[in-house]
């Protein structure tokens, strides 16, 4: 039997039911949790993050499904506890403190994102903002006909405009199940505050996989495709030169 101890103040009330669903189906995705409990995508994504912190599912692997770390036949017991007055502060509390202290921070970042996209000819607006445990999510609504690849290609430019290192900026285009694009940025002074260290440590977490973003696959494929196109172009030109050298009459016939 696997026993999981969670802080009742920090975890969602649907955590136990979500863990049972994941164990029975041996699948873990935000869309699955969203359908089962009829909740919003943001809440289902947070539940999935909580399952990962508890050591029940593996980290995100991009296009590949998450690894399930709880066998179907194993019994799970979730024990809920309440934190004491001076206990470890959760990542959600850190987010709320920053929101109170920097009331205009979110509005400023949202305006910078809109202005940056507008400077590249992309009409977009920030439709909603979600304070997640590890970052701030800006949900972008773009004009009809705008390609998501154009926004993904601007990841470095957006990071430069926000004065944010590219490795801390995440763009998800589109958000699964929604006609919005997510731009996720860290909280202010992210070098001094690491919300993930404030969460309870995972128990019996086994295999670790690198967190490969979907953007990395798309950007890499675009670079490979451009490189191969250039190589094939050079080969075709080389064959054309050789053919004209061997068969000069062919060149005259064509002309």
C-alpha cells in the first residue's frame, strides 16, 4: 500500500479522486481530468502538477504521454494534514504576496506582450491571466488567420522584450481544448524564489525524464527542414552543372 501525505491547504480537494482516475486508466493528461470532473483546463492542469509533485506521475515529456508511477493493482491511501501557523509557505501563497505587492506587474507584462506582438504585425490581446504555482500564465487571443508558428518563432524576441531568459519563458500554442495561446513567465525575482522548493517533496519518485517542450520539437523540425531544403538545392544545382558539362548540346537544345 502506498501512503501519500499532502497538505490540505495546498492541494486541490479533487486530488484523491484524480489520483484514483489516473491509477484506474493508467493515463495522465489535463484533458482527461477536465472531462472526468467537468472542470476548467487551468484547474485540471494544476491537479496534474500536484500529482507530479506527489510522485504519482512522471514529468511532462512533450508530445509523449506522462509515465504513470502507480501500478493499477497497488492500493493508495491519501492522508491530509493541515499546516501550522509558521509552517512552510506554499507556492500559491508566494504568488498571492507578489500579486499584492506588485499590483501593476501583471498589467505591465501583458501590455509588453501585446506591444511586442503588434510590432511584428500580429494582432493579439491578453484575454486572461492565471497565477499558477510556478509561473504566471498569460492567455493570448489572436486575430483570425494568424499562424501559431509565427508566434512560436518569436519566443526569443518576446523573452528579450520581457527581460526574461529564454529558458524561463514557455509558449504553448495552442492551449489544448481552447482557442488561446499561453505565454508563461516566472514571478519577479525568480532567481531568489523557487516556488517548487516550497512544495512537499515527492515520495517514491522513480524514473526522471527530461522536460522536453513541444516547442523544441517544432523549432528543431523547422531548422532541419530548412537545412535539408538548402542541401537538396545545392545537389540539384551540382547535377545541372555536371549535365551541362557532359552534354553541352543539351544546353543548346534547351536554349
